[in-house]
């Protein structure tokens, strides 16, 4: 659906995108993730044909963005960074204006506009001036603008910046819903944003792609899916001999001793082995009482930081 091949972008002598390549299939919801200044907006502006790359190819819905920009652009709905600028229009007037710009068929226009207002939950504010509605609604108006013309692809640049938690949840829900009928790219510098909505994450920093993977796999890059934390009561002091009794166990480490004499251990298995069942069985057999057992929660946050820091070297 979208393909970037060796795309570079220079602003003067500054290299903002450095040999960026990736592919996004139809129906995917993809997160473009990176700190401020990473090149997210630049990438999005190039995909939408808003600015031109310095070199490399951008293919959108089968069209080369430089050679068939009109056709390519028709397939894209773009929600730029920030909120819509047309503060003195009403919500409905803005969407109407977008429909004129995108040359939506005159006979269908009214119906399409109402459809979009309903889809984005703007019924209650449709006749209000954009300047007078909340930030959350402004974001929706911007999203509504992107939906005009039934584009197959939605490009959303930091859609939740400046929203409060409730508004974030609402926009996220809306994006998820839109993801059912569109290919979506969302940029963000916040991880939790992306992990909850996206099936794939592209991590970018300083104009370079550092990773393309599922949120789950990115988490697993930090702590494999193979660490288990157990809190035990080990009256007979048998934990020290446990290593050879659990097949696939790589390390065992005492994390802390609690006041109630229980001890917390970290057990790490060979790559991608889930040891929980074995651990439980072996400890029971050894007369070690398990008070608590949990898997390590590596967060995407950690993965993100690690990948970005790794990329710096
Ligand atoms: P992000 O959206 O990830 O925060 P941008 O794509 O906006 O990052 O910017 C990437 C880099 O390119 C930044 O260092 C930014 O300062 C620089 N940059 C962006 N737009 C321009 C421009 N029009 N002229 C010069 N430098 C720019
Ligand atoms: Mg940006």
C-alpha cells in the first residue's frame, strides 16, 4: 500500500531522512515512533506528497508519488501536526470546505459530510466555530478533514498531542475503529500511544529507521519472554540446588529477602522458553512454597529507549 525505497531528505545541508525504507501493507495500523526531531513529520509529509524527497522512491497505492501525485494523493487522508487553522469556520463549514477542495461529487457532498460528522462524533458541535470547541473536538475536526473523500490511507501526525487522558482514550477508540476500513499510519513520541493501537511499529531516530516490528516482539527484544519472578518460602534452603533440576533454566538470581523470610528470585530460561509450569512443579516437589509467581513485564518503553540508545553508538 505504501512503500518507501531509500528515501533521503535534506533541508539545505541537514540530512533529515537518511536512507529510509519500509513497506506498509493494506489494512495495517502502523506506528511511526521516535523522539522529537526524529523525522516523523518529514516522513509523513513526503508520503502525503506535501514535500518532495531529495532522493529515493515513494509509492502510494501503486502510484509513484512524484510521477502520479494526483492519483496517489487521492488515496490519502492527512491529519497534520497540531490543530486545524480555520478557527473562524464552523465545524461543518470546515468539512464542507475540505469536500470542495477534494472535489467530492456535488450530489453526494451533503450526505458524505453528514456521514463524516457522525463517524467522528461531531454532531453536537457541528455548528460551532472551531475556535470555540475544546482541543479534543478540534482534533476530531482535523480527523474529519482527513476522512473527506474516502481515502484508503490515513496519515495522522501526533493525533493525541495536547489532549487530556479522557480525550486520548476517545481518539484512540476512534482511530481503532477507522483502522478497520483504512490503512493507518500514526506518529507519536509516546510509546503507550502506539502499542495500544498499532499492529506494527517503525522506530525512527535522527532520520534513520532503527526497527520495524510488532509491539510484542519489540518488548521481547529487551527481556526475552523468558524471565519469571518467584517469591518463595524455602525453609529447607533448596533453592540453591534448583538450577540443575529445571530443564531450560539459564540463570537464577536472588533479588531480595523479605522481612517475613520469603525470598524473591529471578529465573531466566533459555530463549523464548516459558518456564512457569516447570518451575511450579519442581518447586512443589522440593517442598518450596510458592507465594507469588509472575512474568517480567518488559515495557515497550524500555525497548524504545534501548533501541534508540543502541542506534546512537
Ligand atoms: P519529528 O516530526 O519527528 O519531530 P521532523 O520531521 O519535524 O521531526 O524534523 C526532523 C528534523 O528536521 C528536525 O531536526 C527538524 O529541526 C528538521 N526540519 C524539519 N523541517 C525543517 C525545515 N523546513 N527546514 C529545516 N529543517 C527542518
Ligand atoms: Mg513532528
